[in-house]
């Protein structure tokens, strides 16, 4: 990566994590940043992440080799026009938005194809804001890169170099390919999870039996339903056609399953689970995509005084931090009594090996 000065418009979870990772990779990099929250910018400067605090979009951005637009999608398009007058020759503007077609249309309208390359680091967290950013959030995450038609190949290569510098996995696709793909593997699952949660809420009895026993598979597939309603409203409104297309296909598949159930078609039901199992098992758990993975496992232990404390001490002795620990009340899928989650894959593997040495029974 040859960039010497990089600017950020917005410095939340993704922008902050990018800035942290780039500073770690290249300590002499100069980082400029602007966002509405001055306190967070001051904190970023105190952390050594930001060198120059901007009061707005101004001529100082003319020093930047690359500018990241890290605000919500609709605002990125506005900032795209605002930064255009200040770009120096051969500077690149990129974004981190989770939908791409809309901003690419804005790029064409502004005739900025020679200075823009779209980007989407496919990582995130249930927490938001600069205060939750880390220098390793993007490690092993796919970094989707969407160049406009006619964009210089050298510009694409520069963004690929940035992705590799933060230990992400660059993938170059068109904006149309990107938006259809994320509609299927990210946007539709959020809609399905949210609608399933609402179905259970509306179908529950007065004692809230469903809510009380909800665990295992239900909690796994609906975890993402806790995401920001404002963010997902915006995503659905900027990728509507692709989401509607995939949702329609999903509804058709559900109708086929319903017909198979009503017809007691055992072979069709078996094919459903067999084919989905085969394909799901072919997807690597190590590569991070649009849905943030959960680094966790269950532990089969006896519920007795001191059992959780003993386990915690065993892990703490090796410096392994636990993100969360809870009791599995519903173990219909073979879960152990405790579910432990960690901050990253390395911690999970270290904990697994440590507890295996102590003869604990672990369940992935």
C-alpha cells in the first residue's frame, strides 16, 4: 500500500476499524477525519488513530491519496459530490456501504468514474460507533470491491492493496453482482429472521411459552434480528429490487415445502434437509461474510456451585477473554449446559484446546 494520506468522512465502527488497522500496518500514515461527533474525533486523536481533525469537507482533503466515505448510504452520495472539488490528481474516493448500485449511479451522474472505486468490507458487530472499533475487525472478512465501468485498473489495484493491508480478503465484482449476492446472503436472512421472530410473538400463548423455551436453533437463526431497524430500513430501500427478487424465490420455495408437507411427501422433505446440509457444510466457517460469525461452543458440565468459576479460572490463567457466558435452558439439539462465546476465532480455538486438556466435554 503506497498511500501516505488518507481521509475519512465518518468514523464509526467500520471507518474506525479501517483507520486503526491501516495505522497499525503503516504507522507513518497520516489520517484525516471528519464526523459530526467532535468528542469521538478527539478520542480517535488521543488514541493515535487520527492525526488531523477536519471541521468539515474542505480544501485539506486535497492532500489525500484516498478518501473513505463511511456514513450511511444516502449520506455517502451527498458527500461524494461535496469532496469532488477538492480531489487532487490520481486521488481515489471509495465507500464502505453495504449496497453499491445507488452510489454507482451517483458516480456516473457526477462523472467521477475515473476517481471512484466502490468498497464493502463485509464485517460488523452488534455494537456500533468508533468506541467499538478494533484494528482486527476486518481480518479474514471479504472486502468487496466494485469498480465503475472504465475505472483505471491501477485504482482497483490500490484498493485491493488496502484490503490486504488490513488482512481482509479482496473480491472484485460489479455493483450489480454485489447487490444481488448480498440480497441473498445478508439482506434476505435479516428479513427472514425478523419475520420469524414476529411470527413467534404473534403465535405465542398468554403464558409466553414459545418465548420462554426459545433457544438452540431459534436463537441461532434469529440473532441478527436484533440489528438496527433504521439501518435495515435504509438497506431495504436501496436494494429493493434485488431483495424482492430473492424474497419472491424464497416464498416460492416455501410454497413447495408446504405442498410437500401437506402431501406427506417424505422424499421431498428428505431432499430439502439433505441438499441444504450438503451445501451448508461446504461453506467455510473461517471466512467472515456479511453476517458476523459467533465464536462459541457449548460445555457439558454439572450444574453445581463453583463450576462456572472453575472454568473461568482455567481460561483466565491462559489470558483467554470470554465475551459472554450463559446457561442453555433448551438443549434439544444436543447443546451443553453452558454456551460460551469469544471475541475471535483464535480465542475460541485456544479455549477449546485448554478445556479439552482438562477433559471437559465440548459441543461446537
